[in-house]
C-alpha cells in the first residue's frame, strides 16, 4: 500500500514535467510504437478489403516466397555493397578535403566550405535534374562530348554496369563537403603544440599530416565509420530512386531494399511482400545497430548511443 | 600566402567548382532555345540565350504558385509544431530531478534503433488515420524525430542548472520556467534544430509520393518529380497557342530545367547563409548517431 502511495506521490511531484512532455510522448507512441504491430504483417496475407485484423494468416508463405525470389539476393547485395562503397570513398574523400582545408588560412576556408557544402542543401529530386542534364541519352552533356570526340554515346539509363561508379560519384558530390566539415572541425580541436613541436624538429607538412593529423582524427573516423556500418542495411531511397529515374533496366545494380519495398507497395500493391522485405530490413538493421553500438562502446564509451 | 599552399588551393578550388557544375548546367540549359538543345545538347555555354522557357512557365504559373503555398504552409507549421514537441521532450529529458528520466530516454531512443518499417506506418497514416490526400500527411510524420531530440538535449544540457533551480524556489510553474527562462536563452539551439526542420520539410518529396494524388496538394519537390516524369505542368500546349511559337521552338526540355530553377533556386540561395547553424548541428550530432 505504501508503495502505491509512493508511486502516486512521485507521479504528483513529476506531474508538471510529464504534462510538458506528454504531447510528444503520445505522438511518439502513435507514430513509432503503434507501427510495431507491422511485425505481424509478414505472417498475414494482407488485403485492403479485410484490413489488418481480418486478413487471413499466411504462416511463413511470404518468407518462402521472398527467399525463393531472385530479388532478395539482388537487393541485399546492392544495399550492402553500395553502402560499403559510399562509406569507404566518402570517408577517404572527406578526409582529404578536411586535411587540405586545414593547410589553409582561415579566411579562405569559408569560401571553399560554402561551395563544398551547397550540395548538402539540395534534394535528390533536384540532383536528379542536374545529373540528367549530364547523362540524358539524347541531349546529355556527356554523350555530346563523347560524340564530339568520335566515341559512341552510352545509353546511361539502360546500362546498369556503369551505375555503381556513377552512384559513388554522386554520393560523394552530395556528402563529402559535409563529411569534410566534420573532420575539419575535429582537426580544429587539436592541440597546436603538436604541430609547433614537430615543426621545430623539421617535420614536413606531409609528415605532419601523416603522423599528427591522421592519428588525431582516428577516434572520430572509427566512430563515424562504425556508426555508418550500423546503418548499412538502409539504402538512401532518394539516390537510388530519383537519380536513376527509377529505370527498371538498371535494377540489377541500383535496386535496394528500400526501393523494392516502395515498389512492392505502390506499383505492385503487394502489401504482404513489401512488409516481408521491410521486416527483413528492420530485424537485420536492428542487429547491425546493436553490434555497431557495442563496438563503439569498446572504442570510445562517450560516443555510444546507450 | 605561402608558396606551398598553392597545391591545396588548386585542388580545393577545382573540387569546389566541380561541386557547383551540376547547378550551372541546369541554369545554362534553362536559358537555351529548344532547337539549340537538340543541336548542341545541354551545355554550359549556350549559343544564344533566351528567357523563353521562363516566360512560358510564368504565363500560367498557377500550379507553381500553388505548390509554393503548399510547401510554405507545410514548412512553417511543421517547423513550429515540430520545434515545440522536440524542445519540450528534450528539456524534460535533461532534468535530473525528473523521476522517469531514464525510462523516457529509453522510450525516445528506442525508436532510433528499431522501427516497424514503411508498410505499417503507411497503413497507419493512410488507412487508420485517414490522412491520405490531406496536408496533415505532409506534416505529421516528421514532427518528432529522435535525432533532433538528441541534438536539442545536447544543447539544453549545457545550460546552467542554477537558473531552473532558483526559479523553482521562487515558486514558478514548470511550464512557466520552460517558456520564460529556458526557451529565451536557447535561441541558438532552437535556430539550429529549426533550420534542420525547415530543410527537411522544404526538400521533402517522400511523403507526397506516398500519400498525395491531388494536384492541389503537390509540394514543390513533388511537382518537380512529376515534371521530370512526363513533362506535365509546363504550359507547352498554351505556348503553342498564345505565344505563337512554331513547333520546333516550343520549350519543353529547357522549360523542365527552368521549372527546377524556379522551384528549387530561391531556397538554395537562402540556406547557405545559415550554414553556421547547420555545421554546428552536424558536428554535434554526427558523433551521436
């Protein structure tokens, strides 16, 4: 009884703060917790007429279908491999840019930083326009250049083999400036004494970069890389859908889990299949986030999420 | 400038310019005559420059204006409501004397680790809440995002604790303390998270793709998707009738580019002015998920 009294007393004492946060609490419950019912969806044969509750059960049929389809290997491979390439090349280019910025006086940095950062503000839709002007099969800048030099034009939007390179390039275009700024800020926090001492010892700029700057950034690099590995199962939908113009001829290299789920929902109307692929993504994604957080905790406990 | 700084300058300048080339190509293509595009392709240096594509679109800009209004309403309402919801819960999470602090923190951050995926949210919003083809579908899903709560929480944690305590001793209510003391000294935090919300709402096409079929609710970005797909809304038919242009010169390819300039251009000029806040938010947020 006294426990109940204490609970009520606690509740009263914290009532005002609870009330302040209550709209957000309710909101998160509706939009983040209620959708967890969806974990049941892959086990149902969902149809719009019967809705969630009255649609018949399907057992593991949906999973069997997904595993036996060609799609599962394709979308898993594309999601993981492309994200891995983005992580590797994105990190390297961002680091190079940050180290170059660090070589310059402050007054120049602002300008470069702004120019490199602008793609960050652009939506993938506008990016799709820009890259279509380059890659358009009839009027695109690149094909006209190829023709000019007497080469055969390339049907960019129907030849999947080029897209891993194109997508890596575009993802660097959009994200490297942002990465560079994070690493540059990391370098700014470095102790200038290291650099002065090494200068007295006659170290060159390149040696300073290699022996001081990079080791200083190592913790930041490892944290950011590990965190992005935790998200490797989630494709950037806008990049893979808008920039490729959702061209079905490119699916062998550009179809990722996210685009597959979207298409199953909107084009095919196959809710069960979409939900099954989504379930697969949620579960594996969850395991990867937990694993990456576990590693972050080992590396640097301050940076772990929990 | 030291001589050995030349290499970084050259490399950075060329990369920075390369970053801007896609924008230049859109702009120059939007200024081309249709027959020059057929002849030259999209190019950085058009033979002749014309504003015809813009004239044609602005002849009947109703859909464009309408999409601007939709996007502006969504951005303003979403940012204000989102900021309030984010700030309140983030603030409560920083109060060490709040009994349920740990439980509530877990409640918020669990959503970053695990989610039900697209389909259940889609069914919830379109079927259960009946928000399909309403403006709410464009606002509601982004109102509370755990990453922003985390970011805001980081800011609030750096506020001096004594302020709140002394106000409490004076007998002020929690609501009053939050509104009259905490919020006014947290303007940089509100600006940072607010700008992220503005960027998110302004650039969004995802929610429109999922939930919107009605033309009156097309956001700017979604309008651009539609124009990209099938050249609708470009007034090309009208151009033929009223502007008396022969068939070969009706701007469609250039009008498509002009549409993207008109729809995306203005904000692209504004965002870089607030770069400082974005950088601050990103550097704070990057190492935390």
